[in-house]
C-alpha cells in the first residue's frame, strides 16, 4: 500500500477500496462484450458479425441488417480515407454536427451536474447542516437518485425523443437551480430558520431528478447518432474531450466562485447557463429518434446548404418527433 494511503483513517481507506469495486465489475462484464458487427464487417470477419447480430435480431430483421452492413462496407471502401481533426472543420455540415454534439457535452457540465455530484456534501453543509454524517447521508441519497434517474432515462429517451427530453430536463434544471439560489439567499440574509436548509436539499433532489433522465444520457446518445460514418470516431472523441475539459473547469472553479460571489449567485449563474443551453438545444440540435444515419446526414446537408438537397420532409420529421 502506498505511504500516503497509510496515513488515511481506516474508514476512509475502506471507502477508497470500495470505490474500486464498480471498476472490477465493469472489467469483468466487458470481457463478455462482443465486438461491433459493423467493425467486424469492415475487418472481413463477417461470420462473427452475423453470429453477433443473430443474438440481437430475428431472422427477418437479420437479413436487412446484413444487407445494410454490406452496403455500408462497400461505401466505406469507396470513400475510405484518413480523417484528421482539421477535416472536421472543413465541411460545413460536419461543423454543424460537431457544434451540436460538442455543445451538448459542454452544457451538460456547465449546467452544474458534477458540481452537485462532487460537492453535494459541501453544499449540504453550506445550507446549514453541520453534521458530517448527515451531509454524507443526504449526498448519498442524491447519488442514488442520479442512478435511478439515469435508468429512467433509458426508457424515456426512445419514447419521449432526444430533443424533447433534453428540453424538459433543462426546464426542470432551471427551476431547481432557482430554488437552490433562493434557499442560499435566504440563508445569507441572516435567518436561522432551518427551513432554508431543507429547501436547499429539496433543490438538490429536484435538480438530480430532472437532470439525470435527460441531460445525463441525451448528449452521449445524440453524439453517437449525428456524425457520418467516417467522422463518427474522431468527432465522438473530440466531443468527449470537450465534456471532460468542461468538467475540469466547473469542478475547479465552483468553490472559488461561490466564495467570491456567494453560493446563491453561483446557482443563479448556473441557471443562466441552463437557459442558454435550452436555447441552444432548440436552435442547433435536431431530433434523431427513429432516423437512420443517412437521414441524419441529410438533415445536416439541408441545414448547411439549404433546400437544394430535397430533405425538407426529413428535417420536418426530425423536428416534429
């Protein structure tokens, strides 16, 4: 065991150890994860790809999927080239797609989710609950709600639609941040009323309840659907990088901003960013539920170059779902 860990109290060593259990479980499960059938097709291992697809689809659907993969393989061979980061910004439709994907990832973080997850015990103590045990318990409840909300999002994202789910989620996030700001303004006014502390906890719970089913999974789902095949890997990686850089910025600045302007005003700032995110989703993010990759690609061409691509019906379908 490393020397610095020996200096940590026993209870915290157990907590650090337990945090490694999910990683071990994920590692074991991923050993059973099959390769992507599309990737196997591209590597000429069609028998293995068909074997994997047969576990997912019935016979009628299986034939269609094999045909689609064969067509995609041929198209990929014809236009295969090494895509570089600079290529993402040379094509107008790819720029628009990347703007939507990276923007969603950035707003996911700048609306404060990991601020809440990282600092929820601190926020609870800022709200007036001085007991470390109570603060930790309430933060665990918040984390459990995040997990439950994410599971709910798995159901809602196809039944409700990506864009509508994101907008509904952001509406609740804005309201929750306003509640949090109001609670901390009440505390800073010098009132000793514990009601403000419980309102802050309620705001945290509402924030997670609204965020986790929507703005939690939607950015990742949309990023897996909006890029053409040859750009999907590099654009997805770039968008994920934007997410983690944004995460770093928010995590490193939250406590400093809260100390400089006050916790109430910090949540007001996050609420304003959530309003910008709401507008961003309306303007830049298309609805992708039920659309094929080809149809989504045509939507970007329509937005980039106008009606010359004869995709008006596809665009209307994407925005109406």
